[in-house]
C-alpha cells in the first residue's frame, strides 16, 4: 500500500497528540509530510534555504498551535499545509519589505530559482496526488478552474497574477475560483 493514502495515517489523531505534548507524534508528522510541505514552501519562496527555514518555523507553529486544530473544520493534513503556506507567504511579504528598503540585496535572475530535477518542484500541481479526498474533489473540477484554484492556494498567486499567467480575464478568474471553492466545500461535505 502506498504511503500516500489518507487512511494509512491519522493526521488528526497525531495533531491531537501533539496538543497533549506528545513529541513522538510531531516526529511522525514530520517524517510523513516534510517532503510535501517543503515542496509547498519552495514553490512559494523559490529559495531552498528560505524554504527550509519556513518549514522549520511551520513545524514549530504546528507544535505550538496543535491545540487550535479542530477536526470539525477540516482535515489535519490540510491544516498543516495551510500553516506552511501561510508561513511561506508571510516570509515572502517580509522579504519584499526588506528588499524595498535595500535594493542592493535584490538577487539577479539566476539566483533563487527552483532547482532543476527536483520532482517536488518540476510540476506546480504535484500535490494533487498527495491530497487524498481533496485531490479527488479537485479532479472533478474543470482543468482550467482547478488550475486557478491551485495557483491561488498552492502557489500563493493573486487573482491578477493568475489572470496574467492563464491569459484569462480577471473577472472570469475570480468567478471560477469562487465557484470552484463552493464546489470543493460541497464535495468535501
């Protein structure tokens, strides 16, 4: 059995154990998810060292905030991906403020890109296979709409950036994302 099956590991129970102070539960979560969560961070921050820092900070946050996880509001695995995504986006916001203060620190075009040959970064939608039930629900969406949702929530793109990247009118992108999120909520039940 592949270790990607959602039923093979109980993320919710592991997070609840973390909330009770079980460090082994955090270790199990890290061992199981760090590659995928690192991929999420790397897709957003685009620098390996920064992504490693984001992942570290995210796991500290997961440990500290595990008691705030509510299984009634969503899956534990999704909650962890959200923590990492927010940590990466916050790091990007911080970095953009720092860069604007000191333009000498702006990297050249050759720096900070995604490393070649890393399977987690070659395909921006590689996480589809890792998302379990959410992946099934995403698969039910029309490809263009699914891609808009993934660009927004996996890569952290704004609606304007998505419209530009997909060459789709901004209003259409916004409508697609809104309808797709509604469809995903219904599918996830």
